């Protein structure tokens, strides 16, 4: 696991510290509950603008230079997002929206790490790569493929939301 906190203002340091302190415990909770592994994981803490810049930078080795608005309509919440990189999976936590909200930080960490486990499941990375390539206008998906990809996103989202309920367990392990 690699932890990235570049381009972060002092006002977000407490949020970055909370993420840093909680990430290993959150991984343990999610890997046990979701029965999977996060694999090669990077975790970044940044502000709202930096969140999209970080994602687009991670995609560049995979898809070339792209505009963030194409990614934006696909994925992510105001609090965080998760995507594939050339070496594994990247979780980005938005310190600007999470700032001062410890419960939200913990829930977001559990939620996004769940996506990391999901993206490591058999076939998931390929499907996500095809969706992203479609969103970036590089390769087209058929209507049936797009519908299947959307169903997977919905299923993944429900699982990630359910994982948030472990936030008290996570907080207790950090106390
Ligand atoms: Zn999600």
C-alpha cells in the first residue's frame, strides 16, 4: 500500500492523518467481510479539484491524455472515488468534503476500499477498463455490454454502501 498526500493544504492535514491511521484497519475489515484482496493499492488524499486530477493522471498511462469531465460522469461520490491504475487500484479521499467529519472519513474509507476489492475480482478490471475506454470515446461498447456494466456498478455500489456500517468497528480500532 502506497500513501500519497501531495498538493494538500494544512487545513486538510487532520483528515489525511485520519485516513493514514485508518487505512490498514479498514483494509482488514473489508478484505474479511467482502472475501477478497485489495491487491496493489494506492491511497491518495486531496481536495475536490485534485481528486479528478489524480484520477486522470492515473489513467494517462492506460488511456493517454484525457479530460476529467469524461471520467466525472461515470464514477465517484463527493467524498471519494476509486479507479484502476497501470499497476493496480487507486483510492482517492476528498479531504475538502470530509474535513472535520470523522464518521464520514471512516465510512468513505470503507466504501472506497470495498471498490478496490471489487476491482480485483476475476473479470472486474477488464470490464472497468472497457467502460472507461467507452467513456473516453476510445472504443464503443454495445448497448448490452453497457447495460451489463451499469448493472455491475449498481451491484458494487450497494455492497460498498453496506460496508460503511462497519465504521464504528473501524473507529474503535483507532481509539
Ligand atoms: Zn461507490
